[in-house]
């Protein structure tokens, strides 16, 4: 069953893709629908890349959904002040984006420090972060929303892109490859390089496989943990840029809600072991797309969206059972 554990997610992806193409091909295979499946999952997908490193090291991050709202709200607040002060939208957007990514990394570093040096379990540390970050966002927005004052530049971050001249949408216009999708691809490539080609990547796998042995082998375990959660926070920040850009606002109570669970689900479905020590970026990406196809199938088939959670739960359970079978072999 080793091949099923290694390539089961890929088989499931092509199986679901084929089923959707067969029964809903008229709509499912349209270029704009396929593009939208990816684009709708860009924030979760970028978060999931960072989550892969966290789970590989044997940790968990429950704060991502709340953090994506907090850093987005702080970034928009800063950008609005720049625009109100007479600054250009372009420069305000650049500074706001940089602040969002930096704040995401800092929040991740704080959580990583609590886990590594404070000896707090990842579940508790990030659960506290989940509650605290959401509360801070609600206070910042007065329980409402933070809306961008940028009329052109920031919305273009979320819904703008590069036209592909030879691929047309349903209206006959060139398909636009959104900036968020391009960023997602960039994060995937960077994540794959870091995991497979750097010393940190090897250390992360070693720490997840056996933390005590890694310590005795002179691996800087605490430093690896802090860097891992910092990397996860940076990914959350990148996702926040495109999520807030798409909405041109941040809803304090709902933005990013349960995103961390979707990211964890994608990582697990993709074959990364919850026990740590093993993982792959490409599997996580397939997991993200697999959940996107499931959601798309439910919408196209006219099934109530309330069933999405049940279907995703069943898929996650199956993925975990496959991992258990592999461990038992």
C-alpha cells in the first residue's frame, strides 16, 4: 500500500477531475471556471505551503485564519493613513503590502518563540494566538470592517492580472491570470526549494522525525522551530494581501474564518504526516486543488453548500486512515 500512500492524493485528484469533466463538462472545463477554482483557493493555498513546514516539524498552527484578518486590517489601516495624508495609492499599496508580510512574520516568530523557548505546546500557543488575533482585529475595526481607501491600486491586487491572449472566457475576452495565482505559484516554487534544497529543509524534517536525536546531532532545534513559525506567518501575510485586495476590505469577525483548518486539511490530504518528519509541497498543492474541485462540484451540481464540511471531513478522514495504514506496514 506504499504506492497508495505516496500517490493516492494524485489518483483522487485525477479521478475527481474526470468525474467533474464527465458530468459537468459543459461548465467545469471552461477556462474561466478552472482558473477560478485556483484563484478562490489562493489565500488558503499560500497558507497551506507554510503549514506544511509546521506540520513536518511535528507542530500545528491554529492561528492562521485570525492572523490573516489581523495583518490585513493593520495593513489597510496603515495604507489608508498614507492615502489620507496625500500619498500616492501605488506607494501606499507597496508599503502596506510590506507591512502585512512583516507583521505576519513577526507574529509567527512570537508564536515560534513561545513554543521553542517557552516550552508551550504548539496547540496551546497557536490556540491562544487564534483567539487573541481575532479579538485584536475586532477591536481595531470596532466590530465592523476596515475598508481600503484605494480605489484602483489595491483592488487591482486582488482582481487584476495578466491577460492570456490565446485563451478566451465565456464572453470571448482573454483569460486573465490573476496576480494571486502568480504569487501562489511563486510561493510553491520557493517552498519546494526551501524544503528540498536547503539545510533548513533537512533540519525541519529531522526535527519532526525525532526531535531528541536531532538535538544530540547538533541540529539547532529551537531555531528551526522559530524559523518554521516565522515562515508560516510570512505565508499568512502574503495570503492576506490578496484576500484583502479581492474584497478591498477586511471583515473583522469573518475574514479568514476556518482558513487554518482548510490549510491543515490540504496538508494532510497531500500526504504530510501529522506525526511530523515527512511532507511534500506538491502534495499540499494537490490537496488544495482537490478541495477546490470538491467545492466546485457541489456548486455545479446544485447541492447545498452546507454539505461542504461533511465532504471535506470524509476526505480528511480517508487521508488519515491511509497514513495509518502506511505506518502499520
